[in-house]
């Protein structure tokens, strides 16, 4: 039987329970029971992180009562906190400043749990435990004593060991440099930042509440970054900007060429990308009203060349075979000052590992975000840019390759092509009877055949066609019979429609014409897309073949391309293999999400480092089967039996069935095999 | 029975022996037997570190033969080495390139042993094993392969694991930045520097032979440094220069005052000492023809204020009670770039630990050099500067304190005082009958009463008196009866000698007079020395009392003062306690020696860190007994029974015996005790 002076307390959701003497602080009871409850200030009523919801005192011998009888009234400490920080939510109490008077059921809300979960977007993936590598601890340090000449640092470490059970701590020299002033300015109370439970990397006078980190995806074209609160996992600001290296070359290889032609050019490029990073950091910190020196961590993903340039590694070896990476390890625990970042000088940087010379940390980020390695389901992950990074596998095995799609999917090398921006055609439909098109442009709400379309696009007009528009218009041209499965514009249709016009020895399709411009889809445009899609599909086929499968169970399309294309059209054109359309989804900026997960979870870092080591790299450049798949993939798919899911969604054109196996693509494929035989 | 195709090999001095197939390289046999033999190049005939001396083939069945029959003839590799590096010493062979043909006795000379000993100066101290924290390793790395896309770093680490059994290595980012160029420039052969067997910190193309370190003693007045070869332990250059901080204040406290008065002054002083360090480094590297980027380690000792300023820590807290150190830990593994040093950018810095606010890393260095903690013998260590650092103890217990002697022992606060430099009087004798003095000056060979003295000192003349001269003249004045045991110049002697002259209400002793100057020892000078020696002796007595001893068994005097004074006079004046004069020695620059030991031996670092933690710090400023000892020590010692060893060397003056216990000093001491009673 519990003592009359004892109170029974039950914590939810953990269900842990125990008896404590009347007068015990709720936080102390929680800790004694091992209940997961946050605190930065060590129970001093400063941080407000240990809030709990108090339920009724169910166990009273006197029937139902208000919980008020079972806990001390709101304390001076809580009132002082409310004065500083605003009123506590209804019913919430600071568990450090509230004492048990009788039995109580006490709920620890998610926001007060140390090890709360970061919700991943994929419902089927396990959530990640919030476990940032940098944590803050407030301590009160003994004042120095002439008779016990332990140094300030030793007394600080003693306090951390005593109050927070952090022992054997190392420290940065800069912490020693700042410590004495901080201790005296804080009246012997300081907040320290501890890295990986083992090293003090920051010290501030008094109580410092928040610590932040940034997760950055450095793309060839765009740099995207998130500023996150490391204690809550929340994204407090996001921003993106063009990669200024574009002035040294639009695509990766032209940047490497620039370095080869201009000794020291790698330093220029490294400086330019770091300058852009700093501008982004300042922009996000300003937006979120966060001091840059409260940013203690940064994580990076990027393709191998971008990752190299951020970390000051000359990428020239990645410009030619054998495409040797300098390192395929994660870059761990690097000082931010080594990258000249304007965040806290002792902040640390983590770079996700690159996988191979063509398969970068961005792919590692995508894998971490989409977690193919966790399930039984066979997943295909695709990130399309100038190169397509392709990952195929499940928990048993993972394969990865990079395939040289070229920039056609990004609107480059296309006569009317442009980046996805206001004015670009992004959706197209063609009437198979009249061959007349209708379309939508980015920034406009209406289809081109709806009243008011011209007014809607007035500020800019129709300026070009972007990647997703290119896919749709070619797929629709195919469905309307304007091109055959070899991609040849059928010149005979010029008799039926003014849209089909001769263009030298080939024919084009006029998609749009106004006073300013004529937007035609030329035979060359179609060839460029065929080359790109053949490269992508050949890479996918190569991985499927090496995996020993004919079918994938789900497809995740990462990046801007994946977010904008209509997957049905991608499948009609044969960019991706047949799959239940329900299981083909955009993964958003999966690489950036991976960087954010690594920022918030130590375990995720170890996980992706381990997974990356197991990824089997497939080199498309030297694999003879890749060439065969590539040749075979030039034609637009026509065999219904290979695309059962697609056939359920669209009616393929009669021209396909007419040409049967006798298409010119089929003949080319036949010749290709003949050479190998 | 060994096989007929086997050879028996015996290695000396280890005595290890074994049978090996004919044709086995000697180095391979040595390694198989665990014989301690050096190599940087891994047996490729590049480094020449594995040289052995070959003895006769004693075990031949055919009687005495030349060893030539038992080993392969000089190989092409050895001849190539000799072409590059000069001929091998007579009989020496490269063990990697010499194979066994028959039985042999092979000697591994000290210079080829990895774990050879660093000889300490004290015969009784254990030698230290040469075990630098940075070592070089040459490896040949597999070229990259498109089909096995391991990064350059991974292949380097694989090679290090395979050839040198170095696994789980970490690395600096700058190694990654330099690796690819180094590998290709070196034709896939590189030398790496590995720190503490766990982290790659440097990489060079091809074979790099040597790695260096610097050991620095940063004194308030002088900075002294040694450049050492980390593989042999040899000092290849030494240099010293004035500490440029002197322009901000002659002594420590005036420098701290400068910082208090000039916010940011600590940055100025840190910059000035680091500039001086860099000038020293360049000077030594030039002298020894060593590239500064071959310097991979630096160790530092200094008093707490100097150590703080080198490491960028504001020393203001050391300017007043409670004299709190920022840190009393060793500063370990710091990047040299954090100190703006011009050595290899990945070089690491080690700062010996400070012991207390007044007892610095220089004292730790002195302890490491003199090793009182190893023996049973009770050792007194004294380093006299503006403060005297005093250490007393043995392997069971160590005590340390700092005592404010002031600068009198350095010639300051003395009317004719000067630093120890050419022209300064350093030795003095006084004829007790005539009271006439004779003396020697620094830079002169002759005593002042010898013919040719004036010519010998002609370039500068007699310019003043330095610390050791002050000690001697006052001791000789005492022995001649010119002063009594209270230090009072006996005015009555003015009748007997023109050397004793009135000076206001007191008397002075004219030590030297020429056309340019009169050098008199005034009553104030004597008082200044009495205050200084009383402080020193009181500190020593305090430690002896706390240790519970009346006698010390040996005394080691560190620094310039210890090197120059005649210990007999120091004992006459009562600077140091009675001790067998045979056991009173100069320790030279013991602090600097400690820095050098820490540079060459990892074990020594752990040793001094552990010892420093056990040192019991005694604070003189607040210890009432210190004041009592101080008052008692003002007088010149007179009790024979307390100085049995001294009495064996000198005849103490009769004035002592006359005054007996009734001296005024004795009376003061009596009063002091009375106040405590």
C-alpha cells in the first residue's frame, strides 16, 4: 500500500506510473520513471520545453475532482515565464515548476517529447526520430575559488556531468576563448551547445533558447535550402536561388571544361557557390528572425561535381573516365569555417556521401527520403536532370546508375524550349480528328480554347514550351497519329491540316502562332526527346535486367521534372516502364528532403552511410547492354502486352497496330542484335 | 631439424631468431619475428630507414665464412639508393632489398629502430620512447577502375590498411582536396602523414622522407623554439627571440593591465606573439633547409598568461583573484591554422596543461623534463623569474606554488641592475680584510684584479650588474661582514674602507667606479634582494611544511637564473634550503625540454596530463603561513644546525655568531609568532 503522503502519477502516452512523495515536482517524477520529456534549462522554468497537460485526478478517494486539488497552483516561476513568453495554452503547466499534491494523470504532448518523430511524407516509410546532433544545455557553474583552483572549463564540465550526465566532453578551442566572458556575463549561468553528446562547440551567457540548422540541395541550376529548428524539427524558412556557377557553363560538363581551360577556375566556382550559400543563409535567417550564429549545423546534398565544388574539391577527375570520386564517404563534422559559411564559427557541416562518379549525394538524399531500402516492394526512383539518376531496388538489394539524358527534358535543345517559367506551355491536348491543339501555360488558369485565355497570359504571352509540355505534345502527336512510333512526322497529314508543314526535308507541327512568334515542334525536337527518353529508359532497363525483373512495383519521380509531368504521358512516350499509375508519384525535392532528414537525425546519417555502401553501382558508359537498350528504346512503345497498366488508361493509336513489328525502330534493333551476334 | 633450404637468422640486440626459406628478404624475416625495425616506404628501397648491420654467418656448416655468402649481393635497389643518397656506411645494407642465402646474425642499429629512446639529461630518469604523434607512410594505391567505382580516398585507405595495418582511418577535408592531384602526380604512389594512428592529415605525391615538429617555450621576455625531426628526435635547428609583447609591458601584470585599459588589446598581443612565432619558424626552417609544410606538429609551454595569449584566450581573469584559468586541460589536436601558424595547414598543436592561475604550462614542462613524479627522492624544482614557480615532491605526492619574487633576481629594481648581457658583472669576491672587491663581467675572461681586465672588457666596459652578480655581491658582503644578517650595511666600516659610503641615512658599498659610472650596492638594493629571496624561500618553506618535511634531497634550478647563479651563494643568502651542494643543479631550460619531450612522445603527453591532475596547488596569496615564512626569511640565515651542508662549504662570518638568536630578524620573527598566538 502506498504511503498516505504518496501520490500516484500516471504519464500518458507512455503509460509509465509510480508513487512519489507529495511535493515532488512533476518533471522529477517523469525523469525518475524514464518518461521522455524535454528540457533545456534543467528544470529552472526558463525554457518552457517541459510543458505537460494535466488530466483529472482520477485516483482520488473522494470521487471525481478537479486536478487543481492534486497539483500545486501556478507557481511564480510559471507566471514569470508567462510574462516573458505569453500565456501557457489552456491546461498546460511547466512540469518543472508544478508539484504533486495527489494522484494525477499527466499527458506529455508531442511537442514536449525529446524523441518525437519527424513525419516522412511517404505513409509506408517509418518515421524518423528527431535526434539532432547538436543540443543545447543550460547549466549553472560554480564560481571560481582561490582555494580550489579548477579552471572555468573544468567547473563547466563538472556541472554538465552533474546536471546532464554528459561526461568526458571534449571542446573546441573557441569555446575556451569565449567561456570566461560568457560565464561572468551570464552570472555563472551559461547555455552550451553539445555536438554528438561528446564535444562542446558553443557557449552563450545565460539562457539561450533555440538552435538551428540548414539543409541545402546544391543543384547545377538551383540551390535550395531550408532553415530548421533543431529542437522541433520545424522548417522556419526556405529559399532558393540560381546557382551562380551558371555563368561558367550551363551544364556540368561545360563547368568542368571551364576548370580545365582556366587553372584555378575551381576556386572561382567554389567561391561563387559559397557566396550564394551565404546569401541564402542571411535571407532565411532574416525571414525567420534567427541570428546566424544560432545556426549550428548544415547538411549538404548535390551531384558529385556540385558537392565537390562546395567542399573545395577540384572536380576535374569527374569530367572523364574513369570518373574517380575523391571520396565516397560522408563528409562528417567539418567546421563551417572551412566552407567560409557565415553561420556560427563552430557550426559543423555534414555532406551526404556520393555513390559514384555520376551518382551523387543528391541521389543518396533521394534514397534517404524515399527509403527503398526499407521495404519488400520493388521501387524505381528517378531524378531527371541533364543526367538522370536512377535507383532500383528494395530492402534486399539496391542498384543505381546515371544515364546521360541531356537537357531536352528541361526544355533545352528544343527549338521553342524554355525553363519552366511563366509563359511556358506546360499542358497540351490534340484533337485526333482535326489535329487542332489546345494548351495551358504556366501562370495561366485557362486552356487556350477557353474564353479569356489571351487576357490571362497577357503580361507575358506564350513564350515557349517547357519540359512537361514537350512530353505532352509529343505524346499527343503520337496519339493523334501525327508521328509514328519511330517519331517521324507524317508529312502526308499536311494535306489535312495547316498545322503540319514542311520544314526542309522533314515536317513540323505548328503548336502556336501569334504576332510575336511561331512555336513549332520540329522533327529535330522530336529526335532530341527520343534520345533523352531512350537514355532514361535504357538506364532503367539496364538496372531491371541486372536486378532480374521485368516489373517494378512503384515509381517515384524526384525533382521539378517529376513534379510537373503527367506520368501517363511519360509512360506513353516510354520514359518509364509500365506500372500501375496509382503507384507512380512525384517525390518532390527528394534530395533536399534527404538533406533535411540528415540534419534532424543522427541515426539517419548512419543509415544512409551504411545503405550507400551496399548500393551496387552500374556504369552505363561501358555496359554494352546499355547501348542495346538505348537503340531499342528510341521508338515509342507499341506492344500492349508490355504495358498492361498503360493500356487500361489510354487507347493507343491505330498506326501502331498497323506498323506492328515492322517499324524502322524494330529493324534498327534487329541490326543492333546482328552486330553483337 | 630445419630444412636444407632454410636459413637461421638471429637479430641483435633483440635476440629474436627464426628459420626462413632461402631468398626471404631480411626485412620480411624481421617483421615476421616482431623485430623493431623502421620503414616509411614499406620495403620499396626508397626511405633507407631499414638499414641493418650484417655480422658473420656463424652458423655455417662450413666453418667461418664471410657473410657475403649468406646474403644476396648488393641489389640494384640498394645501388640506386646509394646513387641518390650517397654510399651506405661500411657493412650496412637495406634490409628490404637484401635476401637470406644462409644463416646470419643481423644487428638492427639504434637509428633503424622505430621505438628508440630519447635520452633524457638526468641519468636517473627513465628515457622516453620516441613515439611522435605524426608518422609518415608511403603507399602505392590502385588506379581507379570504371567498373569498381571506389573513390580515391577509399582506395588510399584500403592500401594503408593492407600495407600498414592502419584501419578505420579518419581524414582531414584538406587531404581530400589534395588527394587526387597528389595520386596522379605521384603515379599512384603517395606519402601520407597519419596523426595518432587514426587520422590522415597530409598527403604528398611520391615519396616524402621527413616530417618535423617544433617545440616552443613562450616566456614573458624570450620565446625559445626547437625544430625537431620527428623520425629521429634530433633537434635540427634552435632559435630564440624577444617576446614582442614587451612593448605592451615589461612584466606580466603590466600586460594584463594594458588589456584591461585597451579593449581588444588581447588580440593585438596575440597577433604580436604569433607573428614572432612565425618569424622563428621561418628562421629555423631556413637554417635547417626544411620546408615549412613539412612541419606537422607544434607543442607549446608558457606561463598561464603567455599560454592564454598564444591560444587566443583573454588573460584578464589571471590579473586578479581568484586567478581563474579558462582551462587547466592540455590543448590537444588543435589545427595550426587556428593559431595562424605558417607550418603545414593541417599541422596540429599541443599545449601542455596549465596547473593553476599562477602555475603554468611552463611548470608542467619543467615537471615533465625533471620527472620528480618518477622517483622516491624528494625533489625541489625552482624556476625563478618575476614569479618563482616552485614544485616539491616525489612519486607519492607533488605540490606546486608560485611566489611573487619580483624582478630583482633579473637585475630590475636594482640601482645598477641590468639583464644578463655583455658588460654585466656576474661574479664577485670581496676580501674580508681589506673589503676590496674583484669581479668578472659577462663577455670577459679575466677577474678585475688581473692584468688585461680593462682591455678585455674594452668594447663595452662595465655596464651594470646582473642577477647572479647581485646574489654574489650581497652574499660576499655578508661573508665579509659589510652587512649583518638583517642586511644592514654597517656604517661603522666607513672608517676602515672608502668602499663603504654614506647615502642619506643609510650606507652603500661601492663595487665599481670608472670615468663613466659608479656602481654602488645600496641599502635599497639589498632590501629588494631580501624581499625577493624571502618570497622565494617562503614559498619553498610553505611547500616543505605542507609536505611535512624539513629537508629536500635534491634541488633543480630551471631557466637562465638557475644556469648562471653559483648555488653556494644562493644558499648563503637563503634563496634555497640546505641541501648537499652536489645535488643542487641547473636544469637548463626545463620548460622548453618538456615541450620537446611532449613533441616526441605521445606517452609523455598522457603522462604529464595525468601528473598535472594530481599536483596539489598551494596558493601563497591567501595562506597565512606564507606571510610568516616570508617575514622569517627576510634575514640572512645564521643557524648552522639548519644548514649542515652549507657549513661544510663556507665559513660563516663571526658577526652571525655574535648576534646569535638576538638579531632584529629573530625579534621580528618572534613578534610574528606572537601575533598568531
